[in-house]
């Protein structure tokens, strides 16, 4: 392990390349606005640095202060109200797509479809911020990662940077059939009350 808390480790995805894994420490105090759908300050700073001078799409936009925000919740006033599993963007619309979904456990198929959609829209990276460490989809490789301590008595977060190395030849079929994706689909038909994001402190 290096002096800054980083270590080299094999990726858990589909590549034998080496990824760097570090620790990102956040203080106990979080300065939240509105309903709390905001990155912890140190995570926000890390993401802003990583994505400097890049076109950024936030597929669960929340209150991200930069980039184009797609979100299902109109209360956070996103640029685009819509479904992350059916993102209304063209291929390579962004350099980077950031995924910060509600902290529910996604089934494997739901996660794969979400990442396929993000990779279609991202020219370089898909960044994942969640309580669950995930493996790369086909066509992606883990490039950088941090375990994030957000406060005392809180779930540890995972911040993972996946490089898009190969794209599908056609847009993914992402009309998901269950779990959080289904709740998004029902929201699209006007049943907004069915979507209740779960927030882990």
C-alpha cells in the first residue's frame, strides 16, 4: 500500500489489467440541501476533479452541481426528467456517465442493463457510486476505485471508475422487467407514487 492509502489490485471485472484502489475519507458532517440527494463534499470534489473539462451525464442526477442531470424525481429540478434504464441520449453523448442510484440492491440483470445503457452514452468512463462493489460489464474494465467512508455508523460507499473499451453495435434494449427499473417504468406511465427511493445514512 502506498503512502496515500492506495494499493494495486486485480480488477474484479473482465480484464486482467491492474486497477488502483484507495480510501476516500469524509467527515461526519454532511452539508445536504433539499432532500439530501447530494454527494458528500469530498466525493463531489473527487468527481469534479476526475471529470474536469469533460461532458458529464448524471443518470440519477439528484442535486449534482455540474453536468447534465437526468432524474426521475421532478422535485430536484433535473435538466431531463426520465428513466436511467431508458436514457434519452445518443451514443457517446457524454465523455463520462455517473451512476448514483438509490441504495437498493440491484439484481444482476438490472445492473447489467443499467451499465449497458450508461456505456452506450459514455465515450470514456462510467462512474459508479453505491454501497455495493460491482464487477465490470462486458466491454468495460475497472480503472480506478475508492472505498468511501462517509461518516460514523454509515454504510461504506464504493466509488468505481470503469473505462468503456468496447461498445455494442446497437443501442441496448433496456425496458427492464423488475425491481427498481420496473418502478421507474411505472413512474413513466404516471404512477409516480410507486417510486420510493431508499436512502442509507
